[in-house]
């Protein structure tokens, strides 16, 4: 048998070391780093669970008022050139006293804002907007514009003097969570150039106009998603991922009757704000 001999031992050991180094890198990337990442993720989940053992902020209740309107664009107000819109007013109440029974720096608000706003419906009809709405206009049609950078920043009221001097046409929230987050959803120009038929000389400026204009409610039922961010007076951060499926119809006609007013039950852990770490 012919004996195998190494002609250049230095080159052989250099190649061997490089090969071992490559094997080590592959093992680290494919096995060891995965284990480290899994452990780090598990530790992070444990830390999040520990931080959220006590609930500081919850969604207490949500009130929704939905109706519609027709805007007459004709010069002679002849009801021959109207645009149809649908709107929903939302009042979102926050409970900050479930685990702390008095006001402290932990359960009072320093900063509140909403972002990541998305509105989707079954049909691509109209232009969908969600923004702050003056609570004094709840249940009334008001034109609203899309928020800048898809974010709503609230002015926080801390004292009675600030409350007396505040402009409530701008986003406003009390540090003690005693008022709701007031929002307005508007789907404008669902139907344009709508004209009242010759058989009718009037139009309903509420949800009935949707039926008069033959707008299918299944097409304009919608889902709202957005994030509510809270920073308390200890500079701790909390977030809630809101998802609302808005159904404008029911067995009794729904919004075709003029309006729909609903309260949404908010019991359970899914309505907790989670503390960010």
C-alpha cells in the first residue's frame, strides 16, 4: 500500500485552520446564534409579562354614532348635484383606576397620540379619513381633514385653568383620563353628482340618503385599525392596537333608518394597554 505523505506541512495546517474556522462560523450562524436569539426572545417575553402583570390602562368602553349626509353642490340648491358621505363619531373611554385607586404619576397622562391609521372597506368607494373631532359636535356632520403624517397628537390638560382656556376644536385629553378620546371617521364622496329623482323633491340629510341613493351597505362597511400611544408621568410608555369592525346594517335596517348608535363591550385582556420596554 502506498503511504500518503504531506509535502508542505505549513500549507496543510493553514488550510486546516481556515477550514475549522469556516466550520465554526457556520455552526455559530446556523445553530448557536439561533439558540441565543430564541433565548433572548424568551427573556424579552418574560420581561414584558412581568412589566404587564398589573393593568394600568384599559379601554373602558367605546361609543359609536353613525349617520350620513348629502352635500348639495348645485349653484341654485336644486338637489341636482350632490355628493354623499358617511360618517361615524367615536368616543373611546380609558380606565386608569382598575389597579390603582387614586391618581398618581403612574396612572396619569403626560402624552397621548394616535398613529398607524388604516381604514378599509369591501369596495373602493369614497375617501376615508379618521381624525380628532370636537366632542361638542358628537353626532353632527362636520367636515374633517386627514391628520398630518397620519398621526393625531393630543394636548394634555393638567389643571382647571388649562381646561377653561383650552380650544376644544383641537385634540384634547385630560391627564386623569376623565374625558374620552373623541374621533371622527368620514368617508366622503361615496357617490358624486347624485340628483334627486323627479318623483321626489326632497332628500334626507342622514343615513336614509344612503338607501335613497341605492348605496349597498356591504360596500361601505369598514374596518378601522390604529395605535393609541400613552406616556404617563413616570415617562413609561404604553400602546394599544385598536381594531374596529363597523357594521352599518342590522335586521331592522341599520343606518337606512337615519343613524346607528352603539356601545361596544370592552371586557377582557385584549383591551389592555401594554407597557413597552
